C-alpha cells in the first residue's frame, strides 16, 4: 500500500487581496507518479493540474490534493486548503466626550494586541486636552498571527461643557450685606 505523507500544513492562510505563492509537497517515493488536483471550494469537483512532481507552487485559493500511484495501486492525500485570513475587529465606541481626563480615556478593541493611533493617542489611551472640540477619529490596527493587517476606525465627538461664569448682578456685600449672583455658561 502507498502511504501519502504531506509535507505541507493542511490549512494555509493568505492575506485578503494578496497573491498566492505557497509551496505544497508530499513525501517523495521511488517509482511513484504524482498527479495534483485543485478545486475552488468543496461544492466543486477536483480538476487535474498540469504537473506530475512531488511538489508544486499553489497560485490560487481553494483545495488541493495529490494522487500517488504505482503500476499496482494508488492513494490520494487529505486536502490542503488555502483560504483568506480573517479577523473580526470590535472597537468599543467612545461616543461623546464632555471633559478632559488627566489619566486619558482607555481605548478598547478585540482581538487584543493591536495598536491605536490618531490625534491625542498614547499607549492605548486618548488624551483630549490638546484637541479642539468637534468630531475626531482614532484607528485600531491589528496584525493577525498570519501577518495580515486589519484597520478599523471609530469617530467620537469632543464636546466639552464650558465652565460657568458667575457674576454679580446687584448688591454690595460690604454695604448691603446681600449680593445677587447670576450664572451663565460661556458660548461654545
């Protein structure tokens, strides 16, 4: 009997929109003939590739198998699948920020391990003191274990509440012992 030993991982990942150039191989054996097959996905039949070597360079996503044969018998490998890497980024919304926090605002996303960037961002925290009021965005960049990079941004509104202005409306504390005060907010 023929034993098919793959020398390639059965699951291979490539970055989306990247070209595919992945070497695939099977353990060579004396007197074996090799026939490689490919299909785009499991809903299709396998189609033969025009190569008869123990290794090939895969140039398309999909599934690959190799048939080893001798004059007496044949065996087929388990499929090797090449597919797009994927990562689902989830960023926690900042919404509306109404005041500057000296310790900054924590920026949170999953999967963890990425980097935040944008105006006022330092070490995964957002410091708004130097920013003007209005809409701003921050971006989270994550690199997957397969070295594929993903980016996602969130927009937040910086809308500081101005401090109130307290002023004397009438009266004199020293003369009358009574003062009427009024509170107004500064225009934004």
